[in-house]
C-alpha cells in the first residue's frame, strides 16, 4: 500500500501526538511519510480536540504535521473498502466548532483533505515551502470534505473553481496573496502559538470560513463564473465526469444560503463521483504510475548512481527537449552536435522555448537565466567525458548510433551510463559495440520531450540493475512517468500504435473516411484521431523507408503511399489526409482525396461500404488491446497497468478510461473476446485472433494484471523477425 504499513486487520493507521506548550495544545498528525487522513489520524484528531476542550488551562489549539507534510490528503487506499474510525466530516465538524481557537500550522504539503482540514481551522499560517491544493479532480473525484463549499467562500468562486478544476498545487506565497492562508512564517508552530496567545482573548470572535458569505452573494446572479468554469473543463478535461460535479457544488455554494445544505449537496455529488467508473480508472492510473517505477526483479536496495551532470548527443528536436528536462531539474547538461550550424540552431531553439515560457509568465526572466545557464554546448566529445550519463539523440540510423556509442565508450568516464533515445532500434546491438553493455539502456522520450510525461526505459539483455534503478530515479527527478520495456521491436507504445494505425488505414480502404474515423475515436476520448496524427508526424517517413526497403507496401500503407506520390506529406507541406492553411494546424476536409481512396480500394479488391462509428472504435481499440495482451504475455511489459501508463502519457488515450488494458478489464475479457472473434470473422484478419493470454484469463474469470513468470512467457519478438519498427 502506498501510505502506510499494514498493521493488522483492526489496527488503526496513523495517530495524532498531543502536547501542551505555553497553554496551547499542539496536535501533530503523525502518519509517515505524508500524513494522510487515515482512520487512526481521524480518531486521534477527534480525541485530541475533545481533550484540548476539556483542559481549562488550554487557551487554543495548533494543528500541524510531523515531518515534511502537513496532511497530504485522504488515505486513497481506504476508497472502496470498509472504512473504520470516525468519519471525516464528523472530525471536521468537531474542528470547526472547537470551543478554543484553532490555527493550522501548515508546515508542508496540504492537499485535498489536508487543505480541507486547514479550512476548518480559524486561522492558517504556512511555511515558505508549503503548498496547498485540491487535486481530487485528478482521481475522478471532487473535494468531498467541504472543500467545494469553504474554498469559494474564502477566495471567491472563480478562483476556487480554477484551483479545483486544474487540481494545481499553489505555493504558500501565492496562497497568501489569494487569501487561502493568513500568514507565512519560518517557524509555523512557534508563530501559531504566539498567534493563539494574541487572539485567545477574542472569546468567540474567531472567524469560521463557513460564515463568510460575501463572495457568494457577490457571485449570485453572475452566470459568467460558472460559464467560464464550464469552458475551462470542456477544454482541459474533455470527457471527464468530476469537473461537472465540482461546478454543480460551487453553484450550490453560490445559490444556497444554508451552508449545511450546500455540504449535503456536495456529499451527494461526491458519492456519484465515487461510484462512477471514471474514478476507478483514474485511481488505477494514479497507483499504476507509482507501481511502474518498481521493477520486480531489481532489488529495492539496488545502488543508485548520483547523476550530477548529463551529456546529450544531437541538438535536434529530441536532444534539445531532453536537455531542457535536465536543466529544469537543476542538473547541468552539455550538448554536442556534429557541426556548428546544427548546434547553433539547436541551442537557439532551447532559448526560444524558455523565452516563450517567460512571455507566458510561467518563468521569470531571472529563472530563465538560471536554468539556461545550466545548458552548455560544444562540438567536442571530450566535453562530455565527465558526465554521469550521456543520452544519444541523433538520426534514427543503426550504423550512426554504433559509431557514436563507440566514440562515447572511448571518451566518457568509466562508470557513466550511455543511453539511446532510439524510437525502435535494437538496444542490445547498440550496447554490443561498447565495453560497458551493462551500462547501456534505452531512454525513449516523447516529443516534445520537455513537455510529454512518458519515458519508456528500454532494458537491454545486459542492462544492469544499477543502471535501471538509476534511470528510474532520474525519471522521477525529471518528473516523468517512467515505464520499463524489454528490448523488442516498437517497445511498448509504438508497437501498439502500429496495429492501431494499420486498422485505421484498413477502415479507410474498406469505406470509411479519415474525418469519420478521427471523429469516432476523438468522441471515444482520444486526444487526436489517427489521420490527424499521421498528418502531424508526416506520411513521407514510412513511405521513404518502404521505398528504400524495395519491398511491396503492405495493404494498410497503400493509400498513404499514394498520397505521398501526389506530394501530400501531411502538415509539413499543407496537404495530407487533410488540407491545412498556411501557418495553421487545423485540419480541413480534402474531398480531392476521395477519388484516390476509391481507386486504391478497388485496385485492392475492396467494395467500399458504410462503416459505423461503433465498428471504427471497436476495431481500432481492440487492435490496441490484443497487441497489449501479447506484449504482456511476452513479458515485454511488466504489468498491464504499465501499458496503460504508456498509452495515457504518450499517446493521448483518455485517462478517464484508465488506459487500453483497464478498458478491456472494465468491458470484461469475455466481451473483448466475443468482439475480437466477430471482427476476425468480418475482416478475416489475424489482428483479431484473440491473444492466448486473453483467452486464458477470460476462461478463468481473471483480469489483465501482471506479466506471466519468465518460464511461462510467450517468446519475445526478435528485431530481425519484426516488421513493426519500419512500418510507420
Ligand atoms: N522526433 C520525434 O518525435 C522522436 C520521438 C522519440 C524518439 N525519437 C528518436 O530520437 C532520435 C533523434 O530524433 P530527432 O527527431 O531529435 O532528430 P533530429 O533530426 O531533429 O535531430 C538529430 C540531431 O542529431 C545531430 N547529429 C547527427 N549526427 C550527429 C553526430 N554524428 N554527432 C552529433 N550530432 C549528430 C543532427 O545534427 C541533429 O541536430 C532518433 O533516434 C529518433 O528516432 C524521435
């Protein structure tokens, strides 16, 4: 479990320490490492408040957290199980109506239930490094401990909605400006004790957030607040259920005079979120991302190398973005390119990206100078000799990568990790040209690397535990969702993408049109349909590779290749499956392509037919699921949730569906198999031959979970056998 040690069936988790100092009761939440509101904490809080009330010598109460956190939130592991201890709202009620003034001494993170606890206190004093937030929306939930009713009363409904819909973390300085906290201090507990002593004489005049109605009355009748929130949710949280519920809660806060009635509404809307399948899907990803960093056969205490300096070879699209990731994490990074011109261009793109962030107000000019000063560059390999890791990001060409790894092995100090950003080349082959194959690994970042969260870590045959553990730790430092893949064609993500785009192309051959296919999949929740995506990547990449290979194009590539013959490469030259106006990425229909579609369909023996949106979604998503199951049964991915993390963070799959594997589990594997068989019948394609693993799991009424033990795995795809990597 994430937050606590299992202490036995009825043992309560966490506690609250009680001490009296200077006639002030200090309540310290103690539930390491981040003090969630587990049953023991709730009970402890309630009991401590009663004790403080009953002690006549106590003038007031200071509530704080042990260690680095105030209270990080609810105990997520309790969701869906039998909850023991005192219910949270009862504790909050006790806190809010405490007969003595209460100050929340926010010593560290106060998120979700943690901030809601602080909102029930009369005053809030935060440390300089603390931050607050209501991130429940990220788990498909809403702040159900009064947060939707109290925060709008404190800072106004517009600001509260922005915070709750984004789930953002607000640093204490900003929280002070917004009015969430009353003061910032270096020593929150001492300051809070002084504050209590100063305010204790105020008798009953200690403010309660629930009574602050002015901002609610101001907003009443002003539709814009809610309309703005709806627009924000539609844009940033497309398809999600919880944002609409949050807005309804705030609407209740604005329009209902009685605070407790508002709380009741919040409770109803919260329950609807709790029971909604999206909640389960999003919590699956929350835990999935944490589980992904654990590698079952790499011991927990594996030594991790200290990465003090990174080197990057190649300052192109990926190299520049990866360099930014290191600099943003405060790690000096040195970039090398093949010539002055390319290097200059690469470094200037990095600077432009930082300038853009300054213009958008995401970075101050000072911060930009600080972070950009960590990026150095040159043309000499000797300059990366002192790096602890060097990541190669040159053109996707095995011979070139061999050359570069030989040179790196020669120049870079002993013990340093050598990584490749290859999208699909054989890491073992790259490692084989070095004298340190155990220190060679794939680090597959996604474009734009400074923004996309996914990092596929490719484990070669020889990659050591220490190398892997270090890369997983670095991934965390760079704020990436790192997932391990064995070294196999297409790794996890691109291998699945291949089957999916191939099916989209088959549907086009059979009679559907690109915009219909894109719309159907975007309605399902994908960020971008496959044809918009192919136009963005460039149709010519696969076409050129196929031409070079001299082999006949596979069926699914026939239309794309024909469009390339007509100089339609995609967005890069304004025409592909869609047309693009100069400087715009918005796709416009391209009716002139229809003659091509009809001709190629006919030439290949297809009679074009009407295809329903249901068939489009089923066939593309089933292709993902079936390939995912094979990837799992080969042990290429460690667990189904890893595949979900890959697909959500790198390929625009909707988080609220929990990823393709969770989606399959939610559908029921028997239903998945039934559908696969149906489409196998319709198309005659082996793509829909149910993966053996699916069949076995469905038969036993089980779900996709862990990869099988080594001896029971299906044989892994070999690079030489595969057509995956060259076929986009
Ligand atoms: N672009 C993407 O979306 C993407 C995504 C994931 C992975 N990748 C992989 O990342 C790698 C780099 O891709 P990219 O899109 O950044 O390429 P790019 O063409 O944008 O940049 C490659 C850079 O490498 C430099 N270079 C070439 N030979 C060199 C040498 N001998 N020494 C030093 N520098 C040299 C080039 O001058 C250029 O600046 C490839 O392996 C690619 O498959 C790309």
